[in-house]
């Protein structure tokens, strides 16, 4: 079993199902468990296999990420990547290019929280440079 796989698969927020609808925006395999989609707020548990990250993207509304298991990364454009471990919180401002996902050697689970979902739009961009990602420590 890969590093932190058991912890990610057994969080209190549920593992979810294969994130096929968004697979083209991820390098590797991810899983999605929607927790709340009403009241103009979207909360989901997103689980990443080791080495799985999403592409650069931005949202028109703030996004909050809360690491619940494993180890991962989040990075805003023009800033250094920040390692996420359980309990870490990232608050992304609207229209800020960023990416997030698992460390190359660990599974990763985070809650994604977005309010004002009636105004939310996500724009996807290019992949994170593999050489850059592979050298994160």
C-alpha cells in the first residue's frame, strides 16, 4: 500500500468515486465525494493518488482547501509551492491561478469549499511543469 493510502481512503468525509468528469484536468487518478451542493455553497472531499495533481486553474470565487489526510502541495502563480499536511488550510482569492494535488510519494485528501457557487466559474490552463513538480521537496 502506498504512503498514506489507508488514511486517505478512510477519512470521515468518505472516499467518493472516480473523478471521471474532471479527469482531463488532472495528471493521475483522483476521486470525488460531494458533501454539500446546496445553499449556494459547494463542499467536496477530493482524494488524489500519489503523484496526482491538477492543472493550473483559477476560480471566480474564493476557494478554501483543508488537508484532511496525506501530503500534498498547493501553489499560487508567482509564489513558492506550499506543502500541505493534515490540518493545513489554504484560502485562495478569486481569479488567482493555482494548482494543488498529492505529493509524488503520498496520497492526499482535502476538502474543497467554494461559496457563491451561482457565480463560480473555473478556467483551466496548462499542466504544471513535470520537472518542477518532480523536484518539490
